[in-house]
């Protein structure tokens, strides 16, 4: 018995020692080889194929100098920064491993009055200030030969960290920035405050975040909305809300496309942003404007309805209304992956777009052109008047009648384009006069592309990002992939398409599809009850008019007869009953949706712990049975 106990002790000691040796070995191996287990659906913490493709293009070393102040004080901010710095280091380790010897990492701790601080300043890393007054540095300097790119690392861009770093690497490999033009009637470039606004304490508007993002990748040239020619060095032209564009400017766009330029146009059937920016004193209550490229679209075989917007019962959004009460807006669409082209590089990596008051394209592309639909509505949609939809969103749902067809919200045309101005430049009356310059082009010599989008408001900061104050300054957090969509389109036309696959993962979202379906079903029931109430009202009004017409005494025209009073009382009772039914349906709708959301939330919170607990209990039971068998 004593020998058996001693044997058990020896085996146990040897087993523990063996386990310890194995753990130490695995730990050493893991320290030498950086491997991370990424359990996110979109593989947000794994280097994308686009990053690996860019790193494979390296034919020489690229140096990444990582600066992060490691403060000796322990405040909430410094603890957070240390944790954030470890994430950066993990990502840089993956870059180094994927770079196959061409990525060199250097780490610096720029404490005050240190050589590292001088080096950080020399490399262009900006210092930020913590609430306690302490300065800290957080950024990366990417260098190759004489080229240098600085990558700030604000915590709000954590999901874009990989994109920011690989973009800088791509820029030092190919330092020349492509030139793109930007033509717009909206205050995308920013707007200075007028004297009246300054007296009221209001300041002008800053440039849109979209413009700042584009400037990081391209040289952006300002093209006036009245331009009659596009500079030759512009290869891609971004047009945003071309309101009341003249024929001369449309001719300039026509010739730009025919010479091989790439055009991206964001049109709008009802621009909410334009109404707000043109009438800031009215709180944005004025009528929204529309924009179109009617002559160009007609030549291309398309039509854009610039008076009606798309309403969709399946994609509606809840917005704050009067008294901060949520209002369902069927013309504010929340698009998911199902409404996007999953095979196109622009939309394949994004899955959530907010599109307010969008117009729709129709028609068949002209001969020689092919169409690719990038964004569309569901079949449960219809076109409604934009102005009425903005004034009374409730009426859109109440009177909703599905057209049972998908509406095209964004598309690409590709092929050889023909001119929309066969008679030459508009305004030219003397056909015998010698042309002042080269003869106008009639057809493109090579294939080119045009992207058309039925909404411009989706690019506006307030509809794309959420700005908040923090100890690190004002942070802009993406609410959706709106800006990614625009940047992807520009990248596809002018830049490295590998960057699209990196950037797009930052805003991937997984909406509750079942919740949306429940909302659509409940809305349909709600609309049926409203329609029933309206029919009863119409029938009662017709009955009252009929009884009124039977009166022969003119003096009794404004006095209700007993029959009329009885009919009116009957309707009032029916109306009250119907309204109670409407409230009941609405409560059931909210109850079902809230219950479903709570269930999904609890599954997300408890699902994994429950699975681990069940696995642990099962493993214990199996061990107990094996021990009992011995």
C-alpha cells in the first residue's frame, strides 16, 4: 500500500514537471512566433489579403519607428494608453512577420527631455496632452529611403489602424499622389462664418471629414461648379450634388469622360444638407434641393427621378422626432449586405450604409455600355414625393403601397461612351467659325467608367460619423460605412484596390435581420389598421354628405339631424375602437422587438460561458467515470 502511494506521488510529481516543461516550451515558442487567435466573424484582428498583397510588393526594407510614451504614473488615461500600445505592438509584429524581412520595427519611449522625444519631434510625431498636463507621444513614422509618412494613432481609429499603417507603407513605395478633382455645391470645403452668425456666437463649418480622408491619399483639386473645362491632370472627378448645373459644365463633364476620365457623381432627389446649409437660421426647415445630370444620363440611356425619393418598409430607420420621440422614417434607408453587390470591390467588404432621402435610377444603358448595380432597395419599396416625405414621414408609412420592384440607388456604367452634345459645345451659334481649340470628342477612344449614386447627403459628417469629446481631443467614430463607400469608389477609379479590402473591414456590422423582419411585419399590420380606419372615415363622411343633401330647408343646413348625429356617434365609437386597436398593435410591435433584442443580448452575453460550463461539467463527468472504472 505504501509502495503504491509512493508510486502515485512520483508519477504525479513527474507529471507536473512534464506539464511545466511543456508549458514553458510552448510559451517560449509562442514568444518567438507571433500567432493570434482571431474569433471575429470579419477577421478584424488578422492581416487582410490586401495588406499582404502590398507587403509582397516590397523590394527593399521599410522602417517603422513606433513612438509611445510609457508614463510612470498610473492614471486611467495612462493605463488605457499602455493597453492600447500593446495592441499596436501586436499588429506591428504581424506586419514584421508578413513582410518577410522587409519590415523593420523600432520602438521608442519619448519621455520628457529625452533623446527619444527629440527623435519623435524630428519624425513629425505630434505630442498630445493628458488631463493632468502630461505630454504623451503616440504614432508611427514610416520611412523608405528619402520618403517618410507619419501615422497618428488616435484610439478612435483602432479598427482603421491596419489601414492607416499599410496606406503609409504604400505611400512610401509610390510617393506620387494621384490627382482627383472635387466639384460640389455643398460646403464640403468648409464654410467661413458670416458677420451675422458671428454676432450670434456661431462659427463657420470645418471641411467635411470625407475631404480630409481623401487628402491623405490623393491630391484633391477644387473644381468650381461653373467650370467649362476639367484640367488635363485630373484623372478622377468627384461630383457631389451638382445643383442647377449648366449645359456648359455638363459639356465639360461629357468631354472629360470621353477623353478617358473617371467620373463619380453623387446626385440627390432631396438634399437635406443643402436646405440646412443654405438656411442655417431656419433650422433646416426649408425645402430641400435636387440635383441631376439630365443631359448626360439621357445620352447614357438612364433617367434619374429628381422629385421623388425611395421609401422602403424593410430598410426604414428610427429618428428622433418631436419631444425626442422616435419616428420611423421609411425614406431614410439603412442598407445591409443584402442590398449591395457582394461581388464588386466597392461594396463587397461593407455591410451597413445610411442613405437619407435617395432618388432612384431607371432605364437601359445605351449601346456599348454595361450597368452594374451597386446599391438597391428591397422589393417592398415605392417612390414618394420628397417634400411631402420630409414634412410628414408618418403619412409615408400610413399610405405606403409597395411597387413590388427593386429600385436602383447606385450603379456603375462601363464601356465606350458617346457624347451627349452631338452639335458641339453649347452656346456655339456660328457653325462656320473655326473652333478655338481641339474639336469636341464624339466618342471615347477606350473604355472608361462612371459611377452614379442617387444620394449626396450620405457623405455629410452628421450622417456618417459620431463626434465626441475625450481626453484625447475630439474623436470622430464611424456610425456606418458611408465614407468607406465613397473612398472605395475613388480608390477603385484612381488608387490601389488592395487598400479597399483593408479599409472596408473597419465598419463591418451585423444587423439583427430577424428584428428587421419583425418590424416590417408589424408595420404592415399597423398600416392595415390605419387603412381600415381611413375607409371607415371616408364612408361616414360620404353618409353625412348624403344625409345633408336630402335636407330641403336651407336654414337647417348647419344643424345635424338625428340620423346624422347617430351616424357620427357610430363613427366616433368605431374610431375610438380602431385607435385602441392601433395602440395595441403598436405595443405588441414594441414588445415583440424588445423581447427579441433582450433574448439576443442575453445569448451574446451568456452563450459562451454556458457552453464552456457545459463542456467543463461533461469533461468532469467523463473523468469521474474513468476514475471509478479503475
